[in-house]
C-alpha cells in the first residue's frame, strides 16, 4: 500500500497531540484522506449541515466527508481564500473577501455563481442568523435571504452599519451582539430593537454560554456577566473561571466553551478537562458529536470522541494479585492461579486476596464455579467439587470435551451434552432435565461458549458467534445473536455493569448493553486488541489490552443534543463531481440507469462502527440485509415499472431507524413487453405438440420397462448387501431393505441427495469427492470407508460404486445410473484396530511405541517436499529416573512415567507426535508444517515448554518427586534421510547432553557425532588406564610471599596415555565422574600422596601440607571419611600433613551429610580447604557453619584482575571475608608480577600458579625446594 507524503506528514504532526485526564475519551486519531483532485490550501473552512455532513471548503474545491475520507463534490476556482461557508436549504453559500458564491448541493450540473460582491470594502465573515445569513464586512452587515420560489438567486439587503469602535460581532440565541471598546450592543431578535450595556473593563472577546456572557479581558482573565438579564439555563462556576488566567482566546462550539491558553484548551464547565493542541494549527472545529477536526499546513486530522474515558494504568503492588489470576469466580470471592486457590476477605476494612490451598491433581481448569456450599473446578475432561468450609473433595466426575457446564441452581451445575441435559449436585446425584428427543438433533447449541454471566434465571453466553442467552427455566438457547452487532464479531467476555446493563467485550471493542432494549454504547480500540477483562469494585470495566491494563469510565465531558436522523440521497458520480438528490416520495430513473445508488447518513460513533441496512419491496415479506462500513447502498437488477421500496438502517449496537419508503419508476424495455409474451406463447404451443407425440409413441416401451424394473427391485430386496441407485446427478432414487438395516436411513431421509459418508463433524466431502472423481474417470471404485449410521454410531463399509449406462428407448438417449453396493465390515475393522493398537501402543502411557514411532518417521520422510523438507526427531530421557525405581519401587516408577507422558502431551502443539520408546525414554516427531521458517528456534521453544511442564513436582502417593529431562534432536534431511540414521543422531545428541550436565537440549551436528565417537573411545581407554598404571601424580607448590617460603603442594593427577601423550584432567575427569571411575581415582591419588609424603619425610624435606582434591561424588559417600582414615593409618603417616580440597558444590549437595563429614575429617587431623570459592553458591551462612581452614580464590577471578575492576572488587571482598572469619586464603592461577602485587595489596599472602612453578614430577620437588625457590623474584 502506498502512503502519500501528505499522510506521512500528518501522522508525524499529530504525534504532538496529547490529552488531559478526562479527555481520554478521545482515543483514536486519524489522518483524513483528501480527494485526489484537490490540493489542500493554507486557508480552509469546515461547515456541518443539518444532516450532520462535514463539508471542507478551500480556494480550489468543495469536498464532502464520506466513509472516512473527503471526496470531491465540486471543483471551482474561487480566486481568493475561503473565509466562511453556510448552508440554507439546498444551497451552499461560500464567502471570500469580495464575493458570495451560491452552490447547489443537489444538482452538480448547475453552475457555481457569484450572487453578491462588494468593491469598496472587504467581507469578513458569513454567519447563520435565524433562517438567513449575515454577511459581515469591515463596515456594514448585510442580510442574505434564500431565493424565492420563482427566483434562482438570493436577495441581499443592508441590515445595519457597524459602529466606528467596533471590535467583534457575535450571533447568539438572543440576537446579534456587537462588542465596542466600552460597551456592548445587542440587536434583540425578539424585540426587534437595539439594547446597550456599558462595560468597565476593556475586553478582547465576548461569548455566550447558557444565557450568560463570558468576558475575556485584556489581561487574559475570564469573567461572567448578564448585562441584558437573559434567562440562564446553567450557572457558571466562578471558582473555575478564577483558575483560568493568561487566556488568549475563547472558543465556542455546540454550546460548549473552551479557554485557549497557548496550545492548550480548557473547558469552562469542567475542572478536569484539558486538551493539548498541535503547534501551528490554522483552524480547529468541533462537530455535532464533539469530534475534533484539526487543520494545519500539511493536512487534516480528526480525533474521534468516544462515550467512555480510557485510562491506561499499571496495577499497584497492593492490588496486583487479581490481575494475574487465571480464573475468578462470578461472585469475585474465589480465584485460581495455576493449582493455587485464593479467597477474597475483608481485613482491616480492606478487601485482600488470601492464599487458601494448593490442589496438585487438578489440571487444565477452564471454569471456576461457586455454588452455596461448594467450589467447582471444570476442565475439558473432568469436574471436581470441593466443600467450601473444609476444602475436602466431594465429587470427581469425568465429562466429554464437548460438554457445556453452567451454573444451574444454588447447589447444582447444569451439564449440557449432545444427547441430554443433566443437573448434578456436589455429591454426584444426577437428574436428567431434558432428553435428546426433546432437544432434537442435539442438546448443544451450534456455537462455542467461551465465557458466561449468571443473571438470575438467565445465563448470558459469550460465544464465537456473538452474545447469546440460556433461559434456565426453559433450558432454551437463543439461536440469533442478541447484541445487534455484525455476525462476524465474537464475544470474549460478558460481565455485569449495573442492574440494567452488562459489559460485552469483543477483540476490538467494548459494549455497555442495556439488557432490556439490547442497545449498546460502544467503545472502539481498533489499534489495541483486547485480550481479557474484569470489573472493578465500582463495576467499571478494566481491560487487558496489547498496551497494558486500561480502565473505562462513563464520565463524559461533552454530549450532543442533536438526535440521529436517518436520511437518504440518490447518488450519481459524474466527472469530478457528485450529484446528491434527496430521496423524497418518488425517484425518477432514466432508461440508461440499471442500478440505484443510495447514500444514507447515520452519524457514526467511530469509523470502525458497522452500519446495517435492510431493504425490501413493499409487497415482499422478507428483508434483504447488508452490513458494511460504508454508507452507500447499490441496488441492482431493479424491477421495471413503478415499484415501492422500503429501507431501514441502524448503527452497530442500536435499534433500526424509522423506515424510509419511496417509489421509483424504471421504464420497460422492448423485449419485456407484449412481444416477449407473444414469443413465449408460440414456444409453449410447439413444446406441447412435441411432448404429446413422444408420449403416445412411447407407451409400449414404458410398459416393458415397468416389468423389467419390478424384477430388478425383487432381486435387490433379496440380497443382504446394502444397495442404492442414483441418477446421473448422483441423486439417490431407490434403496433396498439392507440399506436401511445397515445405515438406519429411510429413503425419505436421503432421496434426492448423494450417498453420504458421515464423520463426527458432518459429511466427509473430501473422501466423497475422491470416490466420485475415480468413478467419473474409470466408471468404477471399490474400497473400505468409515461413515456413521443415522444415530451417530460409527460403521465401516466395504463399498463399490459403478457407473451404468443404458439406452432409453423412450427418448432414444443413453441414461446414466450410479449403483452402490456395500456390506458392513465394522466388526472386522474394529478387531484389526484393536490388534494394531496392542501392537503399536505403550501399555503404561497408551502412547505410540517404538514400532509406531518408526512408522511416523518413515511417513514424514515419504511425505516431505523439496519446498518444506524439514522435520525433527527428538529423544527425551528422564534424568536420574533410576533413583525413583530404586527408592520408591518400580510400580511408583511406572506411575511417574504415566504422569510425565500426560504432562508432555498437554504441553505440545497440535501436530507434534509423542511416543514412549521404553524405560524412561520418550520421543517426539515435529512435522515440517511447524518447522517451515526457523527450525532451531522452534525446537528450542519446544524444549523450554517441556522443561516448564516438568518443573512442577510429581505426586507419587504422599511423596513429591522432582524430575528433569535431557533432549537430543536430529533434523531431516541435514542429519539423515532414513529413520534409523535420524534416530541414531538424536540418540548421539542426547548422550552429549547427559555428559554435559543433563537437563538441557542439544541439536545434533556432524561434529557432535565425531566428538561422540571420540568420547566413547576416550572413555574406553580410561577404564583400562588405572589397571595399566597410566596415571601419575604431579605436585604444584604453594608459596607464602612475605615469608618467602614454600607452604605446601597440591597433588594433581595426569594421564600418561601411550597413544595420546599426557592428557590434562579437564579432558577425563568429567568422564570419570559419569561412569563412576572417579571414586577409584580419588582413592588411588590419596594413596600415592601418602606414600610420597613418607618418601619426603625420609629425605627430611620441608614440604608443608600436601593438598588433595576430593570429588563431589566421593565426598557424599557414607564410607568416605572412614576410607581416608584407614589409608592414613595403613600408610602410617599423620593426617596433619594432608589438606583436603573440597568444592562448594560437593558441600552443598547434602548439607547434613556434608557438615558431618567435615567435622569427622577435621577431628581426625585433616586440614579443610574450600576450593573454587566464589564460583558457586558462596553462602556466608554455610561458610560460618562449616569447619573450614582455608579459602582458595578461583583462578577465574585472578586471570583478569589487572584489567577488570569487577574481578578486582570481588577478590578484595573474598580476602576481607576470609580475614574476618579467621580463615587463611590463597589465590590460585597467579601468572604475573602485577597480579602478585595486587593480591599483596589486598592482604592475600599465599599464592599458587605458574609465576611460582608449574606442576612437577615428585623427583623434581627436591631440586625446587633447594634451588628453584631461591631463584624466585622478590615480590614485596
């Protein structure tokens, strides 16, 4: 769509428009499109006629506002700027500085003429006065009267001369008012005389308001006076006037007065109303409906007035709870968020929401219903009832997806099903109120109910087809919508407003509807979609929109007393002009006019408001209905001759306006008069003769055909197969008895129709079309199809359809007949289905099993297209599921698997296939229709959805179980083109997730496969490395800076792989933790260190304490502490030489056991170091509790300490923390002198890192202690 420069400029300018608190009813701002034939000049004027039409006058044109834009009415060069315009009867008068022009608004063929001009002075204004116009010049005032019946031009005569000190002329209801320097002159319309009143202040301006005169003084103050003792209908607040100062102009429109101060308008009558105007506007105009029209150098904008004030607000913390609930009961007493129930109570004279209880087993609740003693939770498949006082379960009842559940009595619910209507109590007592025989085909309405409002014995229903109603007394649903809106508008919410009114909420508007008249006031939000709604305590409505919460109030600043009047004009579109002729009693049409265009005008509340029109000929009984946004009705295929038409119109949400009746005459054409009748009679006589001849010559042939038909009928009745016979148009003409027995249909039910194949949703047109295409092509079709009997029971047919051609001897033509023969194979098909179900379904979850999932994948491969080839295979594995089986039993494990399957199913989009492959493994097939644009983005969204679904704990008996899942994904065709390859790739990706920490999602890549193979190979080599004595222990020294001495060593394991060389710990420690080898490695390292300490003791080396790393898995073992003490005892060394480095993660896994182990080790003489401090939980409360001797600051904080202010601050805090807790501290990973200096400055005296030495073999320690340490630089 192209956007003109003019529109763009208007949109930019209107962005400067803002409103005060009460002017929020001006919600929508529109740039008005101008007629393409016209350019907008600097000087333009608006006028509005008695039919509420808006006219735009400019130097080059006259335009009319129709259906959201200005259309060209007349093009004319007025030569000067247009000063004003006014309408009398059927003529528009336009004033320039020198001339008055007359324009016919009925007949555009009439020329625009100058009817009055002046030379010696200038025209200033043209204003309406009684039934005439006043022409104001800079010296005199003239009166223009409409033309007499025999005249074409108006008469103009002098009215009065303006005084020398004249400042302003104003026409008011009481007459003509003239402002002079020190006095006011009034020409009284009633008394036909002049009155004078002296004024003390020098005034800039005077306006009339409700019988009062408002003065604007030179100082910008507004005063009220009544010097001529007018009758006043409304008092003016002097307090309000005193608040107004520095006013530059008073503006009066439609009985309302505004004070203009700079670029702001203030209402005289309302303290809260203000309106900010754009900069540099040329003119503004309020129409009869208080819509504001603004003109500037770039174009025209209109700001639409609405009957409600809209206020965007943000819920406060005090009351924000109610805006986050999933469901609130109609009474507003109970609310549901997830599975948590809340109740509203009065606390300290304030209503607050209080949490009541959590119901973990209720899910997918769509309705929260409150009766006298019970709370009801309704889901698509289940109803739960709880007693209010005890919150004990009193009823759990399964229902169907299609059942409609509504409140019925004070204690019962109403369940409307397809076959019956039942009332159910909270203890499960069911009473059938209506049977299917009384309902007809079904008891359910033919629309979908989304929300409802209980109103006495009436239930208002918000449906996809508008507002409907259920009468609880008669149990009758309304079939036609009640809200008088267009048939396409769904209702998303219905709420109580007052005793007489309800709120009806649509996606783009809100209606406050009168329950008796069914008429509504509408508030439109076309650019801000509504998502939800609720009512506040004062019954005002609050809307959740795309722009946030919005509150509507009914306080209106401005109202229009002008009634809406329905009128019509005949519309003729000529070159550059419109011809508008008022429709009276008769409309004449020419021979060339084959259609009638009628313009009608109903003053819309908003451009988005629909208009409904209906029309009929007077002798017709039914109306033809049209709903449209336009106000143009085109009637085609008109009856010729004289006819009478009736037309009605109404606005959306309103009653029909009174009927307009008129007659039109359309001349007959030659072919539709007497010659057409003559030709018709001759044709009928010839046809009758031909028919009689054929009739008598075919009697014998017909007799033989009857005998043959009797034989065929007898033959068909004797067969057990169902048979139907249809004509060439596929319309069934006869059936046999077996047909009736198998289908339940009588001949009268389907005569004249094609053979129906039925589904639950109706006729299966797709399959029927395929069958008839094949029969048409080859003459025969055979196969098995599913349908439904008349009573709705599914039935399977073995059906064949044959095309039979026979010669008709009566007509000498070939007759075409279709014959269908079928047998009932339902029992066999159901047996096949049951066997397939057992073979392809998982017995615990009833999900597809591995066999069926492979079929799904193969089918996806076969049906993929080059344009959309992507689909995904996702493997899901439950993390640590084995613990559930081991600790709670396999039966509970099966129960968990079933619950997981249900949650996964409920969290997936429609079209995603879920299967259980076995054990704790599930699989997904995501089809290509869902992966068409961004496959990886969609897969990640599915993974997040599944993780969210599993976050809520599972309830197994009285035990809550938390479970996470790992996901591996492969995408076709990138990762494979067969089911086997795709599933292997997904399994490989899953293995990567398991190794990298679980509870994540990984999408397969070729590098992943290579890495996976490499990991498997490395793991295999690792298992044999310990037995083959391939591990060695290196030692890295720790150094005290101030003392300039080695304080100890840290033992670091290395793998001396015969083919890979020296393998660093970060490449194999994770593998050892995953396969359990880490426990053996820890024990081996500890023994090696103990043995090395004995060697150093014999060498009398001063080696300090030797630190040994302890894995998290080992630390949490029950026998861990005892094993270490046994090794120390076995090696005959003291534990005081050993320091155990334990990570935060290991300590926090099981706090109780962790604390017990640390205390046990500490009492045995071991020193405890907290390793990698600051990278995990770092909880001060736990550090206080744990018996820790040393903190090791992780190398991640040290490496950038020279450049990162954040790392420097963190490190400083950690050092100070250790000092306050009386714990020694060491920084690891120190590599530069600058890092040493920074640490020293912070108070960290002990370091470890490459700046001291790399890790070394045990044999190199002696040389380092004797020589290497003395070669270190002086760090102080």
